[in-house]
C-alpha cells in the first residue's frame, strides 16, 4: 500500500506529462540572438595608468585624512588647556 507522500509524489511527477511547449515570438528570438555569446569586457585589462592614478588618489586621500585628524586633535588639546587655564586662573591671583 502506498503512503500519502508517495501518492503526492506520483501525482506531482505525472502532472508535467500534459504540458505543451509554447511557441517563441519572432521579437523574442531576435532579442535573444542580439545578446552576445561572450562578454568581451571580462577579457579586457585595465590600463596601468588608471591603476596608478587610482592608487595615488587613494594615498592622497588617506594622507589628507590623517593630517586633518592630527590637526583637529592638536587644536582640541590646546583648546582644553586654555579652557582649564582660564577657569582656574583665579587660583593664581590668590597665591
């Protein structure tokens, strides 16, 4: 005796027997024919000039970021010390 699962599998497999092929329109077949078989873009190489230009621009960007972070850090330290010195300047008067 077959189980419910086996019956369901048989029904599913037999359902594809009645399918019929659909004819392809001429427009669709033309569009498919227009698609190139291989993309030549994958075989092309990037010029070394472009690679070096990209590397130089990345290096320049990193350098500018590092310099700006250092400058901001230096300014914040001097600003903090000036704030503290102004705030505690009354202690110098008392001495």
